[in-house]
């Protein structure tokens, strides 16, 4: 124990890789908590396997361990660091479960570590269904009638008692994984089978349905003196039935009377007090819209996605305060960090309305089941702040980046009323838009109320947006309507569309009439006290309260918007590095972002935070009022890059690589011409506009070919086609989605894929490191396992890569970051693509190579050359240790998505394995990614014909190493012919037990399945993969991954753990 | 469904003008105050402590859940005017009997909407509360407000609120009381007798009261010496609980002083600490004046609770008698319910069957 009886050294457990249900919010919470603990003089040891986070930067904690979040590794770290406290409630469900395991297995007691804050008893009472039910009964708090079941028969029996529909919630799973609503008995059987398999304790709760009730959440905090507050309440626009993570949410509640509000608030406080939580807690309620009776749905005794949202919605830093409460400090002795003067024991008062809309991955997964239910499917979310609900809704919609800037989806215009009615009744990600579309067609509020059960108030506000559209269309150029529309959150672009004018004309008109945005502060207290929070949102009001200081040089950093597949937390991490570098350079840093989960939208990270959509209009207004010296677009992913040319045209300086340089890399024709000029090779290919041309080009190049639409993000809709039939099928699908859009047809080279992140200043180029992908080219780089330093290339190739990068950077006139992907095939180096921006690999490379590329690039963009920064051009010295990045998928959350790797990116997150030894690093990476394969595994092989020859040596090795092999008929025959013993498993439906039953029954430890073309769910391969991932059986679809995994399987694990600080003598980014 | 609105302004004493859209009468004058409570505009509109005041709601969306007559603090609106950012006329709630617009219109209370209420609040916070006028145009003089508000708000004749049961009789001395005080005393088992502020103490005696609650109410307590004197007489005879204005009058009656806060405490999120290791709590508050702590020296009153933001007095105790008072509103309405126990404890302390 150190100062004032506080712990001396505290272990903080992070949440690991980003998966659906556990995203960037824990980076935000963890980073804030570490800083909060250090403010109190506590030494912080952090463990998290996710390298793409700010929290794992060596500057955030005293000791940072990027090790697998598994008890055996944690025990090693505890033994090595000897912390006296452990903070379990900041790392999401993963961190919480791990802490409970460590406590229960006696590890903590053995090493004298005390759990801080909320204790295991409280955690278990909130998390264990039975214990929670008992507590609620004891408190007299109403909960839905339910039964915990461990078999399908029990569940069905209970449902017969309470009637359908019933809800199934598996115990101890993330984001409700494996749960669902069952409308009838057959569906219930299916959902229960899945839920029981996914629950680590094989338990599900079957529950009476309160579908259609209002869903309301409270974020509550309590300290050891039993002082408790609610930081925020939130009301879901979607009534109970849609997972709260998939719901559109407003904060604070809008349709609750004071009585409703206080009834639920008092219940939330009774619950947190009874649990004895010391820190933050989330309580979810269902509230009957007519009778006013309520049910407690769920309690999370930790910081959560909702608490991150509540922090951003109110300005009150829940994680920061929760960390201090866990140390034993109390609310009454802490100050509100926003005002600096008033007490932390208070409840924020909002004078604006916040809307959160989830961001779903269905644009990437055409086959996915888009319906929303009790299993969360969103990968990210956006938040918007407005003085009215209407303004907040419209700002949130524009923040989503789904190809619309208004409450309107083009694809719905062509749908019939019946289709839209169905969409409103059975919600999917488009419901809000479907409701608006039906209103445009004159459908009445009451009808929509019946269909959706959404509160009339919300429906009326949507109707008012639609009514204003109509008025605008009827009176082009009307200034008072323009004013009203801007106050309601309409973008210039949609007004222009309704008036058949250009957005710039609308802007000019409103500027002539003084209709300009004003910026208001988020201050936790509705202006009651003076606050200096540099946290603002736009509105159209009388007073602006964000004066721009004179005589300071300001630089704007664009964030990356909502987390989605292909644009994840990595970009936020890089953007935060850029903010830090600006501060370091003595400049005023300004951040614009719309993502409430992230570190970049923590108002302490920049000199000024604008919580705004990343639309052109929104960014332009801020850039102009702030009179910025320039905008950094290279850190905000494709979101920011896409704004570069319009900002530049508007006369706003882009710092670093200019718009032309970005276009030269993204535009196929320009890029080809450049490569030719630079004498760099690339796979043969052409851009075509129709199917016939595509087939002709493919015939010339030779199959296999890689096809994709131009201007892609995360390899969206990209495929490898092995023959004309497959290509034909692809073209039919792709052309349907994007008629008239160019399609790229490329030669597919099954070589070694390599990747670099570099910084160029116009004269010199620094290559931060060369990473090698384990999977051969064809698997999207974001889904590949990456190894640094690249083990498979010689000095000659290394030099060639550096030279090619140098030439490319100079040719593209890059000023700042450049990511290049190569393929080495038969001794030749080919350029696949170049991205003049921060890449997905950047945070990973910065951490393992110890090279602060983001900060260096920021300096370059500001005009300081590499040499002026004292940096030697060329390849940054290779590290003596190995860092391996392994992708992590959220297969189980996404129904009907094919669990296979290909050129289209599908992973949601990543982990790091770092070790002095390659094989140890690889083992750690697999362990951290959740692949648990025993030493003598039972491996099921189902291999496409073209891969059969290649799989034979692998199978033989496996067999010799003691694995038991299973195969479907063709694969088994091929293996037997090669002398490998294998058990044949019947194909689906052939004989009982068939292959799916074998997987379900737990007979298989690993599935190796290579992909056959054609993505219909009826195909056997699809069903095999889905069954595996839904039952938690690792499924590998690349032979390269399988080889890597099985190659290290039999090796002994050294279990050595080391802090990042130990790997480097010098300072890190 | 939208009531006609006309362009109008709120003009402040210091000349600042805030434009908006008006429903209801014009040329209405009052002290302009803001409340940060996010819910309960109906309760606020009927809280007599707001008598004579034009209330600015800092929460922007007002009117969504209509008005529920079962949850008001008085049958009719008591405030002088309401200023909001976004007025929602169509209620959406099962308990709503009518919209906020007809409710205030019937009572002749103007609603000024579409106002930049945040700018207005920032101004009041910096410049202090002041008089203002809701008018069609700026330019009229803004006179100071009247102080005879208690008699306007309080009952002219004493009456029984509830007589059933065998619980102790509690007399509530009405300075402009909130109905929630009566409802909760009743819920705590008391028989409740409401006493007019000008009634002789014999009425309290005659009702057989075991204890007295000095209610909340509007206005500057320093201008009500007769009520302060009465508060002391009550406290000298009965176990007494003072609430808000009642608390201030008690302090004045025993020789303390009050002062005007720069912009008051109005909201549902005010932290109060008891000290002595007892947990602090979040309370509902609505007051523009406070008891000066240093003025209590030499009186029989001691401070039991303080505001955690500015340290002002939030609770008092008599050193020799069962007399207590709180500056905040234990009955809530609107606001958090943590302090409701104060009323229950008071009733319990009066003993069982009379």
C-alpha cells in the first residue's frame, strides 16, 4: 500500500481484440482509467492482446504487456510484476471473466493481489442468471419470468408454460452471442442448441417476452461510502426486442415523465447498492408504455459500451471516476473534471439531445441475415448532438457513411409499400429509413406505431422531417424555410437536392442571410457553471460559444467515423498519435469525429473536439471558422481521404500528401501509368465496364483472376475466380449491386504477400518495417496473419522492397504515410496497391518495431523533413524480436455469413503475439486470437480438389504428430491413397451422425476447410464452416493458416512474458 | 396540430433581448430564473415556489409527455411564464390528460419557445437572475417584481388534506406548498392538516397536530418578518420540519440571516453532503436565497448539511428541540427520491396513534 492507503501497483486487464459486442469503447475506458490511476500516483501494469489500441501504447501504462488474455499468461505477469491490486471492471466481459477466473483459482490470493472496486461476489450476482434472479426477488425488483435451462427439453417445457414468443439468452457470452427470440417451438429448439453450445457453462435463460416495451438504460456509479449517482439515462427508439447495441438510442430519455424517470432511477440505485458495486454499472429496464410497470432486464457491473456512450453524451468521464472509486476514493471528495470546481457527486444535466445509431456490417456481408434481434450485430456506432431530436437524428444519419446524407436510402425508393411495411415490422438495419419512406408515401403515424411499436413521439418527429422536405420542395429559395431546415439538421446537400440547385448555392444563400452554425459546449451542467471543456457541437442558434483564439496555429485532424469492417480502431489509434504530435510541435490540435467509442473523442486528447459528422459541409464550416493552417487527412482512413479533394477545392490546405497524390494511388489508370514510368511490376489487369469485356480480359490474362469493383474499402466485393463459370456468376452478382461501375480484373499471383508502412518527405523515405503475410496473396491483407520482421525474404528482396517503396513514394509525391502491398512470386516483386495514408498495420508496426511513424509523418506534413527530424532514411532497424498480428473474426455473431477467408475483408479485430522466438510469438498470437487446439487434436479436413495435392504433406505431418484425422469422402480417399490414416465422415444428410452432427457434438477440435466457389448457404462447405463457428470450433480456410497453426502445435510453450518496455531500451511512440 | 405563435421577445432588466415565438398573453413580467431539471416540466409549472417567476427550461425538448393532473404540485400553473427551446405540443404518454400548451393557456401563462435558452442561461449565470418581460417587441421598461407572493399562493383558509387513519396529525403551514409534500406525509401514515399562513396558531393546536411542516414557497424570506416570527413560535411548541422557504424562515426566526444567491439552485442534480462520514446525496432544489452560515452563531441552530458545490447551508438542526430543516426538496417532484425518507422519518418520530 502506497500513499493514503492506496494500492502501490495496479494490474489493469484490457478487453482484447475488437469483436462485435466488444469494441473500441474499452480502449477509451482503459486509456482513461490508466491515466486516472497514474494521476493518483499508482503504478499501472496493463495487459491487453490488442496492438491497435492507444491503451497499449507504452506511454499509457508503466508496464504494457501485449500478451494473450488467458489465465496462464496473467499468472506469469502477476508473478513477475507483483501488483497489489487488480482492476477487473474496465476490460469488458473478457477482462471481467478473466479476473473472476484468477480470483476463483486462487491466483490472486497466492500472489497477494486484491481485487479493487467491485468484488467477485457482486460480479457473480450480476452475471450469474440464478444469483441475479434471487437478488432481484429479494429486493422486490420485477424481472421477466424466466427459467435457466441446461437442456433443450427444459427450455421447451418452460415456453409451454409462459407462451411464445420467448427470448433465449446464453450465460456468460459477449453481446448476447448465440441468443435470439423464438416465436415457436421449432425455432426455440434451434436457438437453444446454439446458445447452449456457445455458453461456456452450457446455460441459457429462457424468458417471457416483453417485446414492444420501452427500453431504458441507466448508467449508475457508486462508491464505498454508498454514495450513488446516475450519470445518464438513455431511451431506445427501438422498443424491447432489438439488442440495445443494435438499437437507435436517445439520451436523455424523452418520453419518460419525471415519475417514470425517478421510478427507474430509484430502482437502478437500489440495485447498484444491493450489489455493492464500487465503480460504474449499467442497468437496463423494460417499461410498459401504458401501465407503467417495469422489468429489470440486465445489469452490467462494469464499464460498457453504454457507459462510453454516456460519457460522450454527457461529458462526464465515467471510466476515469470509476477507476478512482475502485482505489477507494469517494464521489464527494472528487471534483467534476469538466467544471473543475463542482462536485463529482452530481448528475449531469443535458441541454441538448444525443442520438446514437449503430453501424452494421451488412454492406460487406451481402449474404448475412440483416434482421435485428437479441444478438448484437453492429460493429460500431455513431453519435450526434443537436438541440432537438430532429437535428440529432439527421446529423447521426449523415455520420453513418452509408451513402446517404439524409433520412433517406435510395435503395428503398424502389421498394413497394408492402416491402417497406415488412421492413418496419420486422426490423433490420434499414427500419428507420423504411419508416421515413412510408411517411413520404403518406402512411399514418398510427399505422407505423402498430407496425413498429416505436413511441409516437419519435414517429412524429420523423414525420416532421418528412413534412419539412415537402415544404422545402414546394418553395425553392425560401429563406425562412432554409433557416428552419438548418435548425432541424438538414444538410445543404439535401436542401440543394430538393431545390434542384448546387449545395454551394444553398450555402451562399444562407451565408447571405447569416444562417451559419453556432457551436455550443458539452459541459455536464446545462451552462449552470462555467466550464472549460473544449468539447463542442454545432447547432443553428443565437449565440456561439466557441471563440477562435487569435494568433495560434491550428491543425485539424479528421477522425475515421464509425468502426466498420475494413476501417477499425487502428485508424483512431493513429489519429490520436497525430494529435499528440501536433501538441508536441506546439500547435493547437482540433479533432472532428462522430464515433463515441473512441479515444479520439475523449475531449482531453485535443485542444478542441468537435463532435460532428465527417461530411464535407460539417468539416468545411469548422475548418473555415477555425482558420486552420491545414487539415491532416491521412490518419482518418478512407473517410478522411475521401474528403481531401473537395476540401482542397474549397481552398482549405491539406497538410501532407495532396489530393492529386491520393488520386494517383487510388485511380487505376493513373497508378498503372505511374508504375510503368517507375519501372515497377504489377499483376496484369484491366478495368472493364461489362461482363463480356471481363471474360475476354480474364481469358487473355489466364485464370485464376482477382475481380473487384474500383475504389474499394477493405476489399469489398472482391473475389478470386478460378474459371469462366465462377467469373460469370460473380459478374452477375456484382453488376446487380453496381450497374455501370468499373470492374477490375487482375492476374492472381499466389505468391508471398508483403506489406510496408513508410513515411516520405518528398526527398527521402523511411520504411518502418516489412511485414510478411502467412496467407498467400488472395486473402485480404486485413484478414492475414502478418509477421514482422518478414522471415521469408532475403537481403536482396528487402532492398528491392525498400527501393520500390522509395520510388513509389516519390512518384506519388507522398508527404507523410504510405502503405504498400507487394507480392513476391517466382523471385519477382509485384506492386499490388499503395495507400498514401495511415494503414491498418500502422499501430501494430509502430509497437513491434518501436518506430513512431505517425508522429514522424505528422512532422513531415507540417514541413519538417526526415533529415530535419534526425531520421536516417531507408529501412528502420529490424527488431530482434518477432511480432505477429493475427486477425479475429466475429463469425458467430453474424448469421449466414460464410466463415471463409478471401480477398474480401471480414475480420473485426486483431491480436498480437510478441516474443523473441518466432514459433512462440505465433503460439501466443493463436492463443490470443482464441484458437484453442489441443496437442493431439481431432482435425476434420474437407479440401477442395485443387488443394488436395497441397494438403497431403500437411496431413501426413499432422498424422505423425499424433492428430486424429477425419475427412469427407473425397478428401479421405486422397489422404488414404497417400498412406495417411483417416476416418471418413458422412456428408451432410448422408448417414447419421453426419459431419455437422460430429462438429456439434464436440468430436472435432479443428476444421480445415478450403473454399469452393459459389456462396449459397446450401453448399456443404458453407454449412460446415457455419456449424463450426457457431459451436466454437476453430475453422481454418487457408492451408497457409493451417500449416502455421499445426506447425507450432506440437512445440513446447515457453510461456515467457515480457512488457513492451522490456523489448526496447529507447522511448517508444 | 400546432397552435399559432407570434414573434416575441424576452427582454431582460439589463436590456438583453432573446427572440422567440409566443403562445399566450404578452407583456408579462417576472423574475427570470432557469432550472436544469431534465424531466417534470408539469411539476415545475405548478410549484408555487416559482410564483412570480418566468422559468427557463435548460432542457430543450419540452411537452413530450403532456400533463398528468395526478402528478402536479398544484391544480393550476403557478409560474408567470415559461421559456423553452423546442415546444412539443402533441403529448405522447399514457398518463397525459392534456398538452402543456392548453394547460398553460387556460391559466393565461405565456410560453415563449424557439429561444436560445442556453445563451439565456449563460447570461443569467454570469449576470445573475433579474427581472424580465415577455413582449411582442423590446423597448418597454421592466419593473421589479412584487414580494407579496406567499399570500397569492397559499391557502386563505385552513383545511384537512387527509383525516383518515390513526396516524399522527401533521400540520403543514402553507407558504405556497407543493402537493407532493402532502401526498408523501399521507403516504407516511400522517393525517394532514393544511394551515393558512395567516391563521392563528390555535388552529394548529385545535387540529391536534403532533408536528408541523413549514412549507416551501416563493419570494425573498427577508421580506417576510411576520412569517419568520411565526415559524419560530411553531418551532418552540411543536416538533418541526422546515422545507425550502420554511427552512429559511426558521433561520430568520431564530435570528439568522439569508442572502440572495447569484443565480439560485434550481434543478434535480444538486449534491448535498452531511459530513461526519454520512453519505451525501443528490437532491431536488429550487431556491434563490440561502441561509448565511455565519449568521447562525449565537442561535440555537446548527448546520447539518451543506451543498457540495458552493458550500451553502442545506440543512439545520435545533440544538435543544426536535426541530430540523432542509433547503432542498425531500418530496422531490420533480427530481430524485433519495431524500423522501426525511418526511417518513419525521412522521415516524411523532409517534404512533394519537
